[in-house]
């Protein structure tokens, strides 16, 4: 159930409504729109009494939310959520680029890559300090030293830092350094982790699980949103199918489907979706054409020597060409490519 406040509702009226919702045994979540404030009421539906709330002062209407993902739904908030990020934002009219190495390998490589992607038009730097690997003997990341390098790169370039937290106990450490905490595909339904990142006060980039339905994806986002954190970025990174020509199968239709279902920004990860550097640019253009609010891409100065995912990483020069290629697509559909 959502309660839509009148455009001229006072702060006291909003506070009164929130207290009424709490008195019913429900959890209120305040969503601030450009014109109106909406209160999403979450909890046992048997406790909901819309007819009682409807007569409270300052209320325009009380509406049921049919979707299971109450706070994430377009029913709760019609206008898109725009999340400031580095020198730009995600969710508005501009398409934002997040780029960097899959893993932070050393200081020099990271700084070189950060300066290169910033020059080409990126608004944020990606890089894993903690790496979830299928093979336990593979490079697992530099840990806190990697986070320190990311923070140094932000200081040098102005790029926001996006990096992954793999477990709830890592969240406080990662949040000290990162602007955006990433939850990887393998952890999309790690509900304890989702609650922890939701409560940390930082934006969260949530990747779709490799076998997750879109409803499961949105319900995972709901865990973060339910901790009063509206800064959630959804990332389509491909799903696992019978196809073996690519690492995953990029579900391009998921982008407009999500955009129609939720107010949250939706970005795409062509690097993990394809697993092939030669396909990244084409899939990036497709994602932008489908309405993606941004892209997250793996960029490495020397992919042949990369410790992680070299086969899907593109060079800084290739990234610069990709940005200009995607800029043309964005302009063709009435958008810009943000810097």
C-alpha cells in the first residue's frame, strides 16, 4: 500500500501520517518525488487499514501496490530516481560510463587506467579489491590495499569509486573507501549482505544473478530499499543459458522491461555479458539503444597480462572509441552521454 501526499502537504502532516503507519504495526518508507511525497507502507497486509489513513490530513489518495517489490515499483514512484555519481549521474537523460579493470592489480596500472577512462568520458572508476573467484587458487584481490589505491585514483581524477563487498563483515571497510558498493551476481540473493549494504548509507550497484528472474532481481533490490536506502542501481550482466559462444547471454529485453517496472536506474555490463572483448562495443550500443542509463565496462591497459578477465577487457583506446560510438546512439534516441 502507498499513501500519496498532497502537493502542499506540510512536514507535520507527513510526520503524522508516518506515525499512524507505525501505530498500525507497519513500516513506512518515505519516497520524495519532485512534486509529491509518497509513503510506502510495508508489512503484514492484514494490518493495513487504508480507509483509516485516507481521512488523515494532507493525504491525496491511498493505493494498493500490486507488485511484490513495493518500494522499487513504478506504482510507488512514477518519476525516475537519479543518483549523482562522480562528475555525472545515473537515471536522468544522460548515459553514464563506469570503467576500469576487473581487479585492482597494482597502483600504477590503476592510476594509468583511471586517467585514461576519465579522459575518454567515464564518470566513475570500477575495480575489485575483493574478488569472488570460481577457482580458489586464482587471484583474489589486494584487499584494503586495493581500496587505498582506488581512493587515491578518485583523489587524482574526480571519478567516483565502484567496488564490490563480498560479505556483510566487509561492508564497513569497503564503505570507508567506496562511493558505490557493488553486490555481485553470485551474491544477488545473499539477503544478509543486501541488508548490510542497504544500511551503510552509500549507493549500491546490484547485479542480476546469472539465473535470476527479473522479479527476483527486483525483490533483491527491495531488501536494500527497505533499509531506507533509495540509491540502488540495477545492472543487467547477462544470464546463463545453453549458449557457449559467449560467457553469458545478454538479455537486452531486460533493460526496457526493468525501466517499465521500476524507477531505479538500470545499467548494463557488456563485458561480463559477452566475455569477449571483440563483442563489447556492439553490445554496448545495443544496451544504450534499449534505454540503459549507463554501462559498466572492464578496461585494462594491457589485457593480455591482466590477472582477471583479460579476454573480455578492452584497452583505453578501444574504450574511447566505444564512448564516441555510444554517444551517437544516445543522441539518436534523444539522450546525451554524460561526463
